[in-house]
C-alpha cells in the first residue's frame, strides 16, 4: 500500500508547537482571557455523565455525508483531503487550542462524544514533562479554513480527566492511557452532533482493511502554497485533514498501530468507522514511535476509556 511507512517526524511538542493564536483572538471577541473558565481535574465519572459504548447523536437539523470534502485533492502521495463539509459526522470534530502550564500555546484535535464532552489525548490537556494541567482550553467545532459556523459556539473547558499524567516520562507504557475527556461550558453537541464509540477486540480491528477514517488538524496541512490548496488562506492546521481508507495494522503492548497519514496537531484525532449506518470512534490517534525499525503511528484502544468508566461506577 502506497505511503504506508512514509511519515514526517513531526510530533506534538508541548513547548515548541505554537498555535496560530485562535484561543487569544476568539477570547478577545467573546470574553477577556482572564475570565476564561478555570480548569478542574476530576476523577469521578459521574461528573461527565458518560456510559460505556456511547451511542452517536445526529441533530434533527443536520444532514449526513460520507464525504469530508466535496472536491478530492491529493498532493503527491499524501492521502489526506481537507475536511470542508459542515455535515455530520464531520461537524462533531474540532480543533483544540490550549494554553499550557508554561503559558505557551499549542493545538490538538478533539471530537464531541456528548452534548458537552470532547474526547482527546491526555497529552493535549496535561504537560507530559511536568504532569500539570493546561491553564485554558478552547474547542472550535467544525473549523474549516479558520472559520466556524458561529463564533458563539466556541466552547471552553471547565473540567478534565486524563488517563495518565505520564509518570514514566513518556514511555510507551504511559501512552497506553493517552486519552482525556474534557467537559465544556456549553452543550454544543446538541447543534453539531456527537459520535459514539465502540470497544472492539483488536482481532476485529487489525488488518489492511482500508475501512477506517482519521480526522486531525495536522500542523502541516493544508499548505496554501501547494497547488490545489490556494483557497485555504487561513493556513496550516486551520482545516482538518482526513485520511479515508486507512487501517490498523497491529496491536503490541496494549497499543494499536495504524497507517493513517497524519502529523503533529492531529493528536487526539478520532479513528472512525461506520457501523450499521452509524459513526463510531474505534481508536484514538496518539502520536508515533518505532516498531522493529519502522515508524508507525500509534493509537489508544477505546476499551481504556470503558474500563475507567466501568471501574468507577
């Protein structure tokens, strides 16, 4: 399969990856940054009102589309296409803009899994180097070319829970639980919809099936300097890249490895599949590492979230 092993070594870095300033700019439009909701770390799942194997929700006013983009644009061997659709399920995906514990800006990807809850990576809400939670997090739903449908739909995190605070200094063991849930200050999922998730056994996921989709706001995509992407004037990471037809290739040490095209900024991106006509998250993109000398993108199993919910009922 073309481009399976060819990836750029651009990984999320808490200190060095800087956002385009959306958090700062939207804060000025909606509320002063000093008045942003403070973040609280909670451990009780009841605070989030989530159930395992959550079912998806399609708002009555939203239509669905299997196509993330009306026009398929392929640059070289990169299989990503820009997410320009405002339809469901793409409407439930958004960009995370955060201010880290050190005051630096960063960006990730998140997906609505409830009216006011977003699923992302743990390393998108807590600094792996210090174990400290971000100072502020904003969620921009269905961001396309730097624009959302209504600026009043920008939501801010009020509570977070993360599967790990990286006690082993970002060892692979830490990334097994590299997931986090973020409670927002408004129920925008009623408008944008939200995805469900399924904890499927690895045996049913692994294989070159080419039936999965990864959505993420990668820091290198789309590049308006490249032919075909000139219209994306907001620049890189302000439109999600979507790889349709990728696969989970293996499971090792409680981590999944996939061949979906992605780079830094797509951390927390959902790996999605359509099952019985509904859209579910089957895994959560987490970054990359080497396996037997090969560079592979890794993902978190959704069973890790279910285990936490069931364990703490």
